[in-house]
């Protein structure tokens, strides 16, 4: 597919990404060569999706280091410390970004004895982050496929596919597995106002893969679910608290409520790197508030009257009791999530 181009590619001295703000109209690869370009790409959602942000943020450390041409190991380490916040905090909700930036800096600065070995260690740990995410996507796809074997019409929200990860996606990985197995499948992708990740990105990548996808207005999704037309729901996550409360793209909780009312399963698919064990509940998850202009305008055209205000929270938190199971690379986790999450993290060797 056009979309088999991975969303993040390391090109020896710079990063190449597909500018996701332009999809599906234009498939444009842009080059990221310094920290300011990396932060800008993250903040305007040229690169997006929690695991892809982790993979990208890891490599952004390398270009941020090259940019300042440090003359000593101490200078390089101080630049990386600066980037821990500059890049790691560029968006607040997806924990994979902060997790990956911390992991890569800590590992590389521990291992390095000189400037060359520091740069090599950064690149190698960044590649490890991406490779582990690709493997996690495969396992999530396999486990999700088993759970969704009898479901042929599946709802999803936002984009949690190839564009959002270093592999085949989280919520979309089971769709690819079902399609590969030749099982009947129709995906309902809610459009995901205001930035339309469902209508633009999920529709683009699934259509490109030959998967039957129908875009549904956000406002039509609840009635579609309640009328019995959907067999199951699966979404990604940006941060999952220790009790299983899951932050994902704004609007997700509405789909979870409709699924509960309709009696269909509501699955959250995410690698264990999306779990923030330090947060007891979803109430502690910081929700990114984005510029109101994204609500006021579509494609540069003003929708709302001049002078009115708009609110633009980018994520919401689905409470754990609305989640049937959390599908991770460490297994399918069910309530009580405090226990199943703690056990999964100990299986993957996370604290
Ligand atoms: O604002 P975005 O587009 O980065 O939001 C992305 C989502 O909410 C995804 O569902 C989530 O990051 C999971 S991606 C595998």
C-alpha cells in the first residue's frame, strides 16, 4: 500500500515522516533535521498516534543532538536533558512519547563512554523501541483476531493503525489479521471531529489495504450501534491508568457508552508502553487542550460566528467498567484491571 511506507523512517542523519495533516489529499514525505522541526511536527500532528510518537520522539533526540554539535560528552548529556522536556513534553497525553524519550536517554547515557558511542546508543535504543512496538502490534493483532473472530462489522474511532504505530497498529491490527485470514469484515470508522483522523487516516489506510471501510459521522455512531448494526468496537489508547481507565481520542467514551447499552464488546488495544502505572485512575491523566481554531475551521474555512468561543479537548477518559478487555502484547487483560494490569507489567518486566 501507499501506507506501507512506515510513518517514521531513520535516514542516517535525519528523520522522514509522512505529513499526516495532508492525508489523504497528498502523500508527502517531510524531513526532520532539528529539535524545533520535531516539536512542530508533533504539535501540529504531522506525526501522531501514541506509539508512533514514541518511535519518532526517540529518533528526534538524535537530530536534536546532531544539531548542536556537542564538543564533549558532558555537553551532549546536558543537551539530552534539555530534550527530555522539550521533546518528551511536546504533547502531554500520549505517555508513549515521554516513556520512549526517558528510556532512550537513560539507556544511551548509561552506556556511552564518548560522543560516538552516545550517538550509536541513541540510535540503537530508538530502533529497539520501534522494533518492540512492531512486535507488540503483531501480538495485539493475533489476540484481537481471536476475540473478534465472530465479529464482521467492527466500529473504531480515530486512527490506531499503521499510521499511528511502528507496525500494523493497535486497534487496526486485528482488522488486518481478519482480512488476511479471508474473514468477512466491514469497518465503521467514525470521522473523529475536529481533525478527522477517522475520515482521513483510518479510511485511507484501510481502503488502501483493500478492507471495506465506511466513514460514519461521529453524531451517527451511537444510533448505528444501538440499531444493532455493529458487532464489536475496538479503539486504541494514549494513556491507561493502573485501574484500566483509558484515555483516547475525544469522543471515545461516547462509543463505549453506546456499546455498553447495545450489549456489544468494547475493546481497548494498546501496547504495555501505553500503561502509566504511576496513575491510580484516569482522573489523573492530563488531557491536551488544543487551539480552538481546529473547531472553528475546517480546511481553513470558518464554520462558527466570529467572536464565539470553542472548546477543544483532544482526549477523553473511558472508565474501566465500560471496557470489556484491554488487548496488549502481554495478553488480554480483564477486570479487575488493577490485578490484570499489574500481572501483565510484571510479565514484560516493567516496574
Ligand atoms: O491526536 P492523535 O491523532 O495523536 O490521537 C491518536 C489517538 O487517540 C489514538 O487512538 C491513540 O494514540 C492510539 S494510536 C495506536
